[in-house]
């Protein structure tokens, strides 16, 4: 269940959590016409800092642009509203969920004149795939459902409708006793998890599917690619055939919610010999950004600050 906080920012104003409702005939509810983001705020030794918020807000604007969901608030305004929301709710560590959607007014599919509602919520949210998963790794499967094909519902945008595919993959995985599912593209090549990007280690190098492989170009994926190269690892963005999953030495998921979560088995094949030196080094570098062990050379962290 979601942990409620006091306020939500809705269309420019802070409102009490329970007053932030929409009409049952809102367009986004019927047709998936919403674009959103997930952003984390970490409680660092220097106080609460948001992580790559500008990149997330920019991606939400880009997603909205393609769907005709015009977000009237600039990324700067959304960022300032997010910081103010975190302060108002007294949150030090949180998950932020900005969303923009076609609201109530037009029930036609195109709904070119729908009002666009913009909302930001912030609430506490721990490890998406569990603290145990972060430490010991998770068991995953390859889904019988393929991921979205390019030129259909674009997988590179973060739109609500994409998560129907994610729900099929994730629900099937859980029903079969796995923590999460991996989707293959319609070309049969590896794409991503239901809500995570995928990396594997092969002969000491890191591999991840390219942005053309029916994936969301994750901001955590970019963070890991950047950190890994900075640490001297070779990172190869290339198409990954399914069988490579079963012979990888190490494997992990990345995502804002999932952070860096090791994978210990795929379709009941144990990953490597169970040791994860490279995954561990990447996890240390990633989580080190938030406890001061890793220097932020890239300007990814921004203080929530005081009023
Ligand atoms: N793929 C999908 C389908 C996702 O939902 C997410 C989570 N936003 C990711 C990848 C990871 O993206 P990010 O690192 O930007 O959170």
C-alpha cells in the first residue's frame, strides 16, 4: 500500500492528499493518455538531495510532446514545485511521481482539446524489489509476452499505456513464482524488465541492449553506464540474444524504483557461480552517490534545500 503524505501538488497549488481526485470520465483513465516519471530523493549526510530530477522532468516533457500532452509548466517550475513539496511533506527520502494527463472534457480518442492536468506526488518508497533482493539477488523469468514493438506504442516514451505491457509481464512472472519478468522484443531479442533496464556481465565487460531494442532509455541505465566507464569497465550497448541470459557471469536490473538489483537466476538457470564482484562494485558506486562514498562528478544530485 502507498504511504500517504500531507500534500500533493496539483495544477500549480498544494492540496491535501485526499482532495486530489479526478473525474471518472477523465481521458487518461480510459485511453492511457498520461505521461509520468519516477524520481528519487535520497537522505544524504548533507541533507535530502534529488537525483537527476532535471533529466526526468525533461523526459516527461518529451513524452508529452509526442502524445500532444502539452505540459504548461516548465521543467524548472516542476523541479521547484517538487522541492517545495518534499519540504512541505517533511520528507527526507522519497519517491516523486509527477504525472501529466488528459483530463475530463472530451471522450473522443484524439481529444485534441482536453484539459491537461499536471500533478506531483511524493511519498516514502523503499527498495522496489525488496531489501533482500538488493542484497541477495532476485529470481526472474523470460516472459511469454513480448515487449512493445517500435512504431506501435513507442517503448522509448514513459506513457501510462506502456504499463499494460509491463503489467502482463510482471503479473505473469509473479504468478509463476518469480520476482520479475524480462520482455523480449518482437524480434526475439532481449529488451528490458517490466519496469527496469537489464545489464549482464560477460568476460569482464558489461552488456546492455541498445536504445533501439524496444526499451525505455533509463536514467539509471545511463547512470550505470557512466559510472562503469568511469571505473574503467568496458560497457557495450548491443543487441542481446536470449541464450546470452543463460550463460552470463552476472546480471542486474536498473531503474529509479529498482535502483541496482542483482539477478541470481533466470528461468531457474543460476546466474554465473553466484559471485558478483562487478555488480557489487557498481552497487557500491551507485549507492555511494547518496552516502558520500562516490563523488558526484556529473551534477546529478541537487539539494532539496530550505525555504
Ligand atoms: N524500463 C521501464 C519499462 C521502466 O518503467 C523503467 C522505470 N522508469 C526503466 C526502464 C528504468 O528507467 P529509469 O532508470 O529512468 O527509472
